[in-house]
């Protein structure tokens, strides 16, 4: 499932488009293999007759429900989770049946941190936490692949965004010039 390009602004372009790390797919694959093994075991181990048909329907039905719930659904959730980094913002989109999206403008990013447990370091993933100014200040992105590279890219994007910001605040510039020239500072009152 591709991320819809129509959510981007005219001058915005995608720098990174990620899904959670592939380790999220290990359990669904294991559940599917286990379900197939159970159905094959029932076919091999039960004697011919009505009992075999009942056992096959019972275990086959349980295996199907298990695969749908514990394998197919997590794969759909993984596929529907997008971490999108553009030259203007970070977009986090989640949801299979219902959808939620969080947009964090790069100018509002105040801090970002990454954390990796030992197993995540081995697999090359981790958790990226993005703090931003605003009502919902913290966003946690779990199982980010190559989290160190992603954090560095986010830093570069934030810095580039600040460099593009016009500094039209003449009053601030004038005040800084006055202080640099040794002019008087107003005491807080």
C-alpha cells in the first residue's frame, strides 16, 4: 500500500518513506507455519473416517482463525503504518480500517531521540521519539528500521528547515546589534 502523494504540498518531496522493521512480520510467519503444521499433523495422524473429517474441520477452522487473527491482521497493520519524512514535515499514519495521521512540521520539532535495546541493535532497528511544540508534544515511532540513520536524516531536515526560514524580524536583529555594540540593555520590569 503506497502512501498517497496527494497529501504532499506543491514544493514538498519525500526524503524517507518507511514501514516498521520487518521483525514485525516474524510472528505472523511463525503462526502461519504452525497452522499449516497442525493441519498436516491432523491429516497424517488421524485415521480415515468420520473422525478424521471432524478433526480436520475443527483444527482447520482453528488454524484459519489463528492465521487471520495472529498473522494476516498484523501484516495489514504493518503495511498500513507509514513513517514519512519530507523536506517540510514528519507524517505518521496508522490504521487499517480506520486511519489516523499525525503531521509534525519540521519547524516545530524541538528534540528527537533514539533508543535501541540489544536485540534491536542486532536487527538494526529501534525507537525514535520526536518532541514537538504543541498540544500533542511527543510522538513515539516504534521499530524504526535503521533508526540511527533516520535520526541523523531528521536532524539534517530540521536544520535545513531552520536555514530556509527567513529572518525578517528586524526588531530582533536591531536589538542584537545594539547589544553587540555595547549599547544599554533594558532591565526586566
